[in-house]
């Protein structure tokens, strides 16, 4: 598995749009920061054809320290979640399925 970094995304967008890498990085950083800020305000972000970012509340509970076995109280937590759109999911599935079938057939 190969990881894609933010720098890789910036390079690809810059190459596709003709915008400088510096400007593209500013746009990508601004986009990501706007998602983080909106979620921190409790907002839901829906990007049609891509997915939905939202925040889920986790109830307070008693956990255990794995080393000592000692109980540790956990407060209520708010976790950012992302649910992919069906179009996104279908595209990934179809692409990877086609690629894996090609590999099995010696392509």
C-alpha cells in the first residue's frame, strides 16, 4: 500500500490546474482548516458526490489502563467522522475490482 501525502495532493492539483504549488498549498490548507473549524463549531459538512463530515458524541464510560488494569474514567468525547457517498464508494470499488481482476489475469 502506498500512502498519499498532502504534498502529493498539492502537486497533483497544481499540475492539473496550472496554479503554483505555493498557491495550491494555501487553498488545500484553507479547505482543510475550514472543515476542522466547521466541525469544531458542531456543524455538518455535506460534499455531494464525496461524503459527509460530522461529529459524533461518545458517552462517558469507565475504561482500563492496559498496563496496570486500573480503572480510568473517560469523559464525554466528540469524534469527527466521515461517511463516504455512494458515488465515491462505487468508484473506489469498481476501480480496485477492475485492477485486481486484471492482476489475476496477468495484465
